[in-house]
C-alpha cells in the first residue's frame, strides 16, 4: 500500500514573489513530504527559503527559526551554515540555477506541524549547480514555537519565482 497521500499540488507559471501553500497540515498526519520541482526564475542562484503559516493565516516572520545546513561542493570542501535566530528557513525549498539544467527544487519532510505540543521540524535535501560545479544541500530546520501550523510560504530570496510545482503529501504509517 502506498504510504504517500496527495494533499495539494500547486503549479506556478508566472512571476510571483511568494508561494503560499495553505490549509495542507491537519490532524490526519504527523509527517508530510513536500517536493518543489521544475523551478526556474531567470535569476542565477535564487534561493527558495521558507516560512510557516499558522492556523490564523499569519506568516511566522519572527526570529524563531533555527537551521543548519551542509553544502557539499564538487570542486572544494563542504560548507556549513547555521543560525539559532533566523526569520526564515534559508534555502529550505531549493535554489535556482545558472546552468542549462534548469532549477533544482527540493525535497522536504515536515514533522508535527499541526501539534501544538511539539515544535515543527524540517529535514530537506536538494541538488544544485553553480556553473559546471555540482552541489548537494542537506538541511534541518525548526520553528521554535509550538504553534499550530497549517501551511507554509516559499519565497525567492533574490527575485521572483517564474515556474515551479509544489506538491504536498501526507505520510501514512500503516500497520
């Protein structure tokens, strides 16, 4: 039996500064799988960062995010970035691209967003290119508030997002 349940698919086909995915987290699932594919933006290296949206429709913009990432670089050593008080989850949903392969998007697991008694955690991974050099981003993030989260926002840090598909699945633990 398939353990992924499609909840939402949002296709962007024109310039937008943010993508709001609302009312996708609920009491039915504790774990969600989010993909961002076919991303392009016309801007070299446009990072796709993220913020959560609470049950009242408020975008969580305070310095309550924590993140850490490890960037594997094909041409040099790994790079590590981290913050204990950020206003967003940096590069959580992918990065634009300055090479011919197009945008890379990302793959994320989001844990306990709807549970008011737990913090919301995210684990993500995405490949990228910088010129002819490959990259691999491994990321973790946390919203340090135990709010009931029902959605998320993707924002282009360096410009508009021109095209992409955002797909949200609930992950079932069937026994």
